C-alpha cells in the first residue's frame, strides 16, 4: 500500500493521500452525500483569504512524544502498529477509530440537508468549510484503518471496514447525535456549538494515545475543530444580540429549544458517566468519562454566560459595559432588571434531562432538575421544551414509547439504551445503486 507524502508549509504536518482506490471511494461518497463541496473552492478566497486552500488528505503531526504518557504502561514506547498494543487495547482503539469515522461522515449528511437555509453568505461559507474539514477528518480515520494491519484484533478486511462506514446514512451511524436530522439552519449552528465541542474534548483526550499514529492525527484535527466551534458560537452571538434588539428572526426561545434537543446527545457522546477508566489504563485517553463530561458542562456554561451577557448588553445599550455586567449578574441570580428576568436568558438543562444513554438514561428529570413520577406528565414536559419540528420526528416518538415502557417495567433499561428508531433511510450510502463496492481490490 503506497501513499503520496508532502509537508504543509504553515505547520509542520506530514501530508499523505490514500491509495487511489480509497481516495476515489471517498470522492465518490462526497459527490453523492456532499454535492455542495465544489462551492467551497469558489468561496474560499472571499471568506478565508489568509488560510491555505483546503486539502482532502491525511495530516500527520510531527514532534509527538514517543513514550506512553498515562496508564499502566506509562514511560514505555508508544506503539507504531496495532500488534504492538495489548489485544484489548487494540480492540478499544479500533472501535474508537470506526466510531470517529462514522461521526465525521454522519455530520456532513446532517449539515447538507439544511445548508441552503443559511440566512447569511458567511454562515453558508463557514458551514461549507466545517463540512469539508469533517470530510478530511473522515479521510484521516480511513487512513488509520487502511495504513495498518488490524488482523490481530479483527477478521474484517480494511476494504470492508471502509465500505461499511461509507454505506452509513443518517439513522445508521454509531452515535445517536449523528442520527438526528436537522430541522433548520439553527441546528447547523447549535450542533457546531455543542456537538463539535464534544469532538474537541475527545480529540484532546486522544492526542496522548499510546498508539502513535492515532496521537499524531489529533493536533491537525484539533486546529480545525477550533474553527468548527467558532461556526457555532459566532452566529449565536449575532442572533442573541438581534433578539435583544427585537430585530432578529431567531428568538431566545428558539435557541433554548434547540439546546434541549442537542445538549443531552452531546453528554452521551462521552460514554457512560461511570466508565472510561479502561481507556486511561491502556493509555488511549487521559481522562475518564465523568471528569471530561464535567469539564464540558462547565465550558458550555461559560459559553452561555457569554451569550447571555451579550444579550443583556444589547437589551440595555445605554448602560456602560461594567453596568451591563452588573445587571447580568443580578438577572442570573434571580432578580428582574427593567423587565428582564432569568427566564429571558439561555440556560443549560439539567444533565439528567431527556437522556437515553449513560447513568441517567430514562430517568424522569425536568429541564431545571425537578423529578417527575407520572410518565405522561414527563413526556408532555419534554415535548413542550423541544423544537416544534423535532417533536414531529420519529426519533421523539421512539423515545416517548420507550420512556413509557421503561417506566412501566415493560422494557428492560439496557434494551432501551441499545434501541434505535427504525428510519426509512437506512443503509445504502450511495443513491446510484442499492449496494456499492466502494473499494475494488487490485489483483
């Protein structure tokens, strides 16, 4: 297996391209799942004039530590091939790579559905760039799958793993957050603010990986992930300020309901709050699940404090910045200031609200942390706090049906956690054929 190699000029990353069959497989996937991709080149110089042109390639960071940094084998040499890892560690790693690949391609499919609904040309261009970089991240994961021998831990050939990943559609991806369709461009933005933020944490935890090729893939992805967060936060700042002035199309209530849709799915991406120690033991991550999730919640709270403070400043434009900060502090503590109360600000829901996986799966806890005993009242509470279009989805109906069955003891909790709704568009990643051999092996 060969690859082209060169170096990026701005940062010392080694740049590789996949062998031709795999590279063409991803280009084939792009044409059918990301048809707007060519528009990025048309808009790049206008919106990103100081950045190097986009590269569909794998980027390998230099200067990665050679010794394992955490876990039972701390201080030993990092593995350069899967066979150099303990078998269980290699299995965990392979699962993580495939899941990561699924999320990258899955997010593109989600964004594509509402990309054209962006109100501003800049928002459209930024979303395009996010999607292209997610395509590159998926490419990066395929490089990890195809440039190493995984036979010590799987009988599945690399070509079959790639085909499986590229055949997934919204509804058949490995993580729930990537099986939800977007209802409007608001989802594109809130997803970037919350779900891509989880991605930042995962990549940060994994950049110490005991498998050096994986660790070397993280820094370039993290640099791009920073832009993805901006693609979520910057439009939100603009929208809350417009809402405060009364001249926006997106209300604080709209953003709040979208938060309720995505926040719990983001929390679940960390894995069960009680787990994650195995990855630390094997040196694959440097934090267990709850610790990382706690840090994520704190960061999301700081993001919303910033948005709320901007809302207050825009609502009271005659106040000095210091006085606006004081007004915000009073409102946040429960006071009402000149008609503005805490109910007018954005708020993260309780971490147990509307959860389907993890420690708090199917517990009946409201947005503010109150417990429910009547399942129908709880379902009504959740529905009242979700976006209207999302309430009409099969995903919400599936959750409500399971919530009733779990509460009544008709469905075991573990079975409910592992259940996914049956969506009409599952499998068959390419619309030009029912089954596609993405990679044709050479003689």
